[in-house]
C-alpha cells in the first residue's frame, strides 16, 4: 500500500527555485505599462496618418506634373523636362533615374487613374530625352534664348514669345470624325484632298464675310481685326470651300499644300501682326504697309534652316570642347597615377623593400 501510495507522490524538487513561475511581461492586458489593445490602435492610427501624408504628397506631385503639361499646351510649346522630372540642369543620370522612378509610380494609371495616362506618356518622353547624352544636349540647347541672332530679327522675336511647333494653328479633325467632310468613297479624290489645305491671307482680307456665309463651319471672323480666318480644315465640303474662294472679292483665300500650312499660319498670326484698316485699303492707301505673307513665309523657312545649321554648329563645337576637356582630364589622371606610383617605388627603395 505504501509502495502504491509512494508511486503516486511526485518527487520533491531539490530546489524551490524550480517552482518559481517566471514573471510574464503580459499582466492584466498590459505590456510594459502599455495596453495591448491601445498599442494596436496607436499603430494603426500612425499607419493611417503616414498613408494619408504619402497620398497627399503623391497628389501634389501629380498636380504639379499636370500643371506643367497644361501650361505648356496653353503656350503651344513643349513642357520643361527638368521640371517634369523634378531635377535641375546638371544633375547626374543616377539622380534623374531615381526621380523618374518615383514620379512614374505616382503617375501610373493603376495609381492615378485616367489622369495619369497622359502624364506617364510625357514623363517617359522626358526621361528618354534626358537620359540620352545627345538628346539631352540638344534639348538644353533648345531651351536657351535665341541670343545668337541679331537684335531686331522678327522671326527670332516671334519665336521667343510664341515657339513654333511645326503644327497648323487651324483645327484638325481625324479622317473618321463625323465632322470631317473629306471624300470617303472616292479614294483618289480623298488622296488629293488630304494633300492640301485652305489658307486665308488676313493682310489682304477686307472682312466681307462671304466665306463665312458659304462655309460657316470652316471660316470665322477674328474678333479683334474682323478679318476672316480658317477655323478648321475640312469642316465643310470641297465644293463649299471652293465657292467661298470664288466669292472672295479680293482673292485672299487659297488652296495650299498641306506641308506649307503650319508656317503660313504661324507667320500670319505671330509675325505679320500689323493690319491696315479696311477703309484705307479700300481707298488705295496703306499698300506700303501690307507685306506679302507668302514671301514672308519663304523667309521664315529660310530662317528655320539657318537656325538649324547654327544649332548643329554650336552643338558640334560644344562636343569638341567637351571631348578636349575629357581628354585633358584623362591625361592629368594618368600623369597623377604615374607620379603616385613613382613615389611608392621611391619609398620602397629607400626602405630597402624594393628594387
């Protein structure tokens, strides 16, 4: 019996220390004096605050990018690529890449929705330009003022105020747009129509409004001068436009090759801005102040060609100087390495550790 009873009795530990239960850090819902539930709520609150702050920063960056794009579009020019990427002229490629990646995440359509689509396209174009040495150098050159032209150059002055984009100023609608009146069935005639555009010589226009009557969708009268101007290409049929040309009493409406439309409209609206009063024109006065828009456009195209040649010459000279600088720096680096090596060899020989 005693043996049986003894088998049920646990052996007493040799030390009472083994019976001491270790103090748990969790006591009555507290961890080191902080409530467990309170800690979780505090952490969640901090995370929400951080997410809110991050979202506000991303929205600010997206708004800044979109503002840059809209301002450039309103000024009929390209956006500032350095401003888009949040970098400065002279920043290295590593910084440009880091800034681009951060902004690309903000503008991604999965994050910014539809608003981020256009921003992503322009951002990618800016990144591709600034990461390529030749494209970046050409872009920086384009951003400079036209200070290598003589004072009083009317074309350079006009392009300072309103950059020339190479695109027509009159409205262009896609061929499949419902408002486009280009021939759809006769492909031969369609090709002929696509190759030409209509243009108004506003200097010789007297504001008779016959063209507006014949083809109201194509022509408008300028509010400031009262002269006719092409609002949109091919918003009227060819017969309607031809009737407007035939009805013009001063022959100021012309069919022109499509590739000539952009420079003609730019010169007419941004270079030849002076207009002689209609009453003076009708009385035969002021003819000496009426410049030939077509001749002026030929001069403008020649100016663009010379500008491109000067641009290429300046870029070539800059590259030559940059290459000379790099070669000089490389030569100095090699000379410094040789000098350092000679000093090391001299010390070794002096210490008897080398020959």
